[in-house]
């Protein structure tokens, strides 16, 4: 596992964040293919890419304020929580999103959502968690008011 980089001490670029995120994820493809894939994904139509700290958020905008997103993280755990809170406020206020969906396999990411739910950054914000057929997780995140 690659060490996370505290964004308060050093801000990384997209490539370095993605490389660290890939090192800390169970990839099913070689890293060079993962990097090519995420670069292609980030450049798709109706896609917004936002860096907060050493976390990259990729949002695929759908209709009616709904979207699918993922995070590539290379930041410390406490910064990842703070970055994620800032991101959902950005998604709601700047991107006009109401409902976001994400999928992942790492149970630690599930804990992130539970942590944020204890002190959500917006009124009425909440989430529902589902198990996927492959043993992963799907989160449906209501961004509140």
C-alpha cells in the first residue's frame, strides 16, 4: 500500500493522485490501462472533474440533477473526509446536483459515508447503501436542501 500524501503539506497533480489511488485499489487491469481508462473517462461529455486536496472527483452528469461519481484519493483519511464534504457542497451548489450514485469494493469507503452522515454538510443530506452482486457497495447519496 502506498503512503497517502497530506494535501496540507504537498498538493499532487492528477497523474500522481491517480497512481497512488491505483496502488491502493485492487485493480483488475494493469495500472497503465487503468490510467488510460480514467483519462478517457475524465474527458467524456457531461463529465466534471474536480480536485479538492489530493482527491480527484469525477462526476458523470445525468438528467434531472442526478449523476454517477467516483473519487481517486491520495490524501490522508481526515483530509479525505473533509475533501468529500467540500465536494458534495460543490456538487449541490455549483453543479446543481441532487442525487449522486457511486460504487466501490473497499469497505473503508463505506465508513467514509457513515462518518459524513454523523455531521452532514447540508440539511437533509443522507444516503442509502446497497450490496452489489460482486460483493461491493453502491451508495445513493441525496444531497439534501
